[in-house]
C-alpha cells in the first residue's frame, strides 16, 4: 500500500498518539471538536486490523473523549467508522 495523507501530517496536527494509532482534529470539522482516530497500520479496511490495533484505537478513543470533555464540554458524541470509499 502507498503512504496515506496521514503519514505526512505535521507534528502539530497530532493531539495524541500511541504505537498503533494517532488522534487528530478533522481538517474540515462537521462540529466543534470533530476528531479522527487513525490506525498507523496500513490496511484497506478496519476489518483487516488485528485485535491489538482495534483495542489500541478504542483506548485512544477513551483518551480523546477526556480531551474533548475538557475543551468542549459536549452534551453527546457521535462515534462512527467510515470503511471504504463508498462509506465516505
């Protein structure tokens, strides 16, 4: 697989990371705090990730929520996975 756009992010875009994933604010946010959690492993689908990767991404989700709570105090969350070009 060729490198993705997320491979060349400037360090100041990354708000949290782990050995298997990273957290950034969306460049075109739909709502305040719109955040992306991205695996570092290059796969074509979320369903191709190893269980370890998925667990690490969920741990990053928990950490991202704590940051969002402090910064935006949201009343709710939308959590979704877009998998494949037709999913957006």
